[in-house]
C-alpha cells in the first residue's frame, strides 16, 4: 500500500492527506468541504468518545441533545458571539422544494420562505442558554452540568480532512453555576480532563494555558486550552474550555434565587473537543510506513497472521490462535485471527503495518513445534520471538510499553522543538529554520500580537498556566513584558 505514499520530508501536507485516505480513515464527500468518516476512522473516534464520555460522567456531567437549528435572532443577543461566528454561519431560509417549471429537477419554492431564518449550529451556547432559562429558578437547580455529542457546521473555505472541515463532530459541555469561583473551577477541571485524555489515551503531550484576547472564544471572558506539537513543527489546538462569566446568562435572562432569596444571574462555562483530535493523532505519531496508533485508541490492537503451505497446517495454527485470542480478549484486548486465504502473509504484514495495528503475531508450523510466536511491534518495527507460555500477559505488557513509548517519543520531540527567543531576528530564525514552540516576550497588546501574526504567521498559542514572572522586553516592540508566552505557526 505504501508504494504510492508520500514521505513526511518530501511533502508533509500530502503525506497527511494520503495517509488519511489510504488508511481508510476518511475521504472527501460530494458536499464541498465536508468529509465521510469511514468505518476504520469512526472506530477510532468511537474509542475517543467512550473514554471522554466516561471521564465526563465521572465528573458529574450528563448527556443531553439540543436542536441543530438556531433562530437567527438568538445570535443577536450576545454581540461578541455573533461577531465571532457571523462569517462561518450556514443559513436556512426556505422549508420546501418544488418541481422546476422546465421539468428539469427541483427548485426552492419561493413561497415557502421561513418567517425567521435558522442558523445551522456553529456552536450551541445560544440555543442552550435560551433553554436553561426554563430549567433554572433556584440555587437548588445548580450546578447544571450538561454535555452534548453532536455535529456542527462552520463554513470553512479552505478545508483539510479532520483538521478543518465545514461540518465536523464534537462534544460541547455547557454548565451553569451559582458563583464565579465555581464556574472557574469547572473550566479548569475540564481543561485537566482534556489534558489527561490527550496524554494518557492519545499519548500526546500537551501544554496547558490561557488564550490571548485575540485568540479567545467569541463571547468568553477567558479561554483555556491545550496545545500539541505536530511532527512538522506546527502547533495544533487540541481542546478548549471557556469561562463565559455571566455574558450568556445576561443575554438570555437566566437568573436564580440564591440562598439569601435574591435574584442573580448564573455563571457559565462551555468546553469542547472535536474530530480534529483524529488529525492530531495521525500527525503526532505516524511515519512513512503508515499509521501509528496508540494501543488505547487502536480499533484492533493485535492481529495474528498464520504462515502455512498446507490446509492441515492452518488447522493446527488456528487451535493455537484461538487459545491466544481467548486469553487476550479476557484481558480486554481486541484481537483478530486473519486466516483469509486470498492474500499472502507479506501483503497482510504491510496492510496491518500501514493501518497502525500496534502488535502483529506470526505463527507457522515451526513456531508450533517450538512453542513460540513471532511478535512485531508497530511503533519501532522491532520483532522478537517469544515463548507461548503466558503470552497473554506478555502482550498486555507490550501494549502498555508501546503506549508509553509513543508518549515519551512525542514528549522528547516537543522538548527538542521548544526554543527561547530574545530578539526579533532570533524569533524569525527559529520559526523559519526549526519551527516548534517559541517562548518569547510580548508586551500584552492585541495590536502587537496582530502585527507579529501578519509578519510571521505565528500566533500566541497560549499563556502558560502559573507561568512564573520573568521580566523582559517584547521581541517586536521592545516594550516591557512580565513573562514569556508560547508562539507557533499552527493548523
């Protein structure tokens, strides 16, 4: 499969696109800017969903579902929110089609215009806060901790599979609280949940911090984020958690009677991750041989390939394979015995390597005689021969080792790709020659931030949480700065 596959060094963008398509994760659809997530790709997303959903519920959240369509007037109630999303909105204006007068297909029925246009949700704050007005009356109704798994539409002009599409899948949490401190604690808690998921499940080290005002979510008081570094030295925003203050509560008049029997507006948060994580997973670990998947998110963790010449040999191998599979499945490990005789073992080896299956076992007649099995690991491409004795425990340990190795490899790369810059020239040299995260001083003004972005295409990815004070001068203006922030070119 890899013969017509681009390398990362030759063309990183093409390598990524080729890999997503050839590995069967997703493909472009007939609708411009939208994608079809194929079964293998969706299986990975389902594992992400399952893990995140368990983490959300462990922190007290419940799932609900809200409408796809949002009345246009709702967006007018929170000025910063509508300004932030106005250019990305898809709008429904009519509700009926009719046969074309010329008999060629159908046309929009001009008499079926909606009284009020409907926006296909780019995010759900407005429709949810209009609903919360009916759900919240007293402090006893708080906190309200709700999550939604859904699709959203943001009309992107330049798209790339998983990373930026007009429609994508995500989850969005929306919570209401009695106090500012409770809402901030929720925002920070969900940021930690995202960081834990990224590092422990995706094997993806992330930085945690706060967005600058220019990069803040439209309508938020503060946006917290996790940022990851891809192999080409570009950053990728992997998740965001927003402290919304009382902005949406005021816009939709959501008040509660507090313990002092006084009416006040509730405090809000929202937070979300999307199928963009699929793109991060591919770009963080994969190589020129295809996908590399962390075992915790791999749809298939172990594959057993029989090596034989005669059918009776396959029967003997199948007995051993079934025993191994029973052991692995009892340990919660997904495994497949590929006895399909339409493809040769070499083809299967390449296929499963390209699809990123973490562990491959090969068993032949000689292995059965010796009580052994050949084990190949996808992350390092190393092979070893192991005794079949206690093979389930050995494979379980190997999968844990692969998960940890992928994280450590990504962490080593990130650390090696993080640099300090103390001058404008040094800043530009790092971006142009090495890429990665650049720790540099900034004077704190949105104007300087925008100027740096226009001149270098680098943005402030985050202001690190609990960043220690380090007085210096802004790399662009020379004005005083209290601490370094993290710059990078990004997806």
